[in-house]
C-alpha cells in the first residue's frame, strides 16, 4: 500500500514537472509572444534605434557641412569600430547612404528618413519644454527615447495642437512635414569680435555637460548679447545686463544672429529673488528659460508683467519665501524667483 502511494506521488511529481517543462518550452518558442520572439524584437528595435541615430548624425554633419566617416559615427554613437562597420553595411544595403573614399553621405532616401526622425524629435522636445514639467536638461534625452517608438500620426496631431511650431526650444528649426529645412544662419559666439551685438538663435544641447552649464549661466535663444572683450580665446559679453565669460569650447555651442546698426543694449532686470523682506517691485516678466507647467503655475498665481509684488516672509529654512501678489501671499522658491524679472520700487511704503 505504501509502495503504491509512493509510486503515485512520484508519478504526480514527474507529471507536474513535465507540464512545467512543456509550458516553459512553449513560452520560449511561442510565435510572436515567446521569449525568443521578445529578444528578437528587442534586438531589432535596438538596431533600428542605432540606425536612426546614425542617420540623424549624418544629416547633422551634412547640414553643418562637415565630413563624416566610420570613426566619427562610432564616436558619436559610442559604439565600437566593428559595430560601426556593421551599421554602415546595413545603411549601404538599405540604400540610405553612399560611401566614397571613406566619406559617408546620405542618399535622397536616407535624407528623407533622417528628416522624419528629426521632425519627430524636435516636436517632442518642444512639447516637453512647453507642456510638461520635465527638467530643461532632460528634454533632449527624453525626446531621443520617444522619437523611435511614437507614430508619425501621433506626432502630427501633437504638432497641430501646439500650433505647428517651427523651432524647438534650443532654437533648431523643425523640418516641415514635406522635409523642408532652412539653411543654417548666424555665427558662433566664439568667432565674434569685440563690439559686436547679436541675438542668440541656437544653443547646442549636446554634450549634456556643456549644455547644463550654459543653462546655469541663464542663456537662452532670443537673448541679446554684446561682446565686450575677446582675450586668449575667451569671449566676454553682456547679456541681460550681466557680464559672462565663456571659453572657446562653451562659446562654440552658441549661435548668434548679428544685429546691424546701433542697437540699444537690453535693460538689466533685477530678479525677484533679490528682494529683501519688506521690499516692493513691479513684475517686468518671466524669463524665457521658465517654461511649461512651471511658467503656467506662476502666471496663474498672478506673476505677470505689471503686477506689484512684495517680499513678505521667509520660511524656517529660508526657502521658499512668501511673496504678496494680487492680494494673496504665495510661496516661491529661489530657483523660480531667479527666473522672474522685476523693477524695484524706491518707496517701500507704496
């Protein structure tokens, strides 16, 4: 009796493990949804992402009239020479590029493909900047992730909702739906001479480490600059009334449109964060560097040009500070107060 029971239990265990093994095998080899199919899909997606990133880089080289070869592609995509070689072979087979004496160029098909990807990327960058609370330094990387998996149809709907913008938040033109893109214009800030006045029209967002530093300096497209000195390659200029000095590496990331004739310098604005407790001011505006939900929140709270504001109280930690605006006291952190321009009132009793 015990022997038969033992045999039955063993048979049941073997049957159970047999079923488990069959299910695992089925899960691994299940067409379209199994583990192998999943890994194949991931591999194909990774290859497509890499291919599209290469096309974007090739177009960028072409747009800026720079030559491109296998080594520069490997460096830009951070891949090995062998991987770059295989990638270029795929591009050649697909008819997206041509190769002449190690110089790689886009075909018409490759150029059209790259422009579609660039349009998607820049529209989503604009959306992230204007409609979300994503940090400024993260716009580019987040758009890089989205561009490979969102549909063209969804992107066009998004563009229509935003009024079909023609520039991304960094000042890059957005290709039209027909693949048209204006010729680059302006000069690099690093190439300007002393006494030149211009307006920033583009700030390069790669590499991220340099872009973040330029953001910290408070620089943005549309800002007027006046070059006061060029010494040992360093460029010193006035922007919004403040002096800034950049090394050639950083200055070369900024493109400026020259302003002809005698151009008055933009006025120097004081910042809301400079108000001492009890001081009053009139709001002159919000910096263009303040975008998206943060900008809308401030405007909803009454932070608009012409409104009167006064610093009322400090929190226990000193940040945020309570400001009186439109009859209400609101807490504004220093990082936000640094983005609000004001004209101080001389008479604190007003």
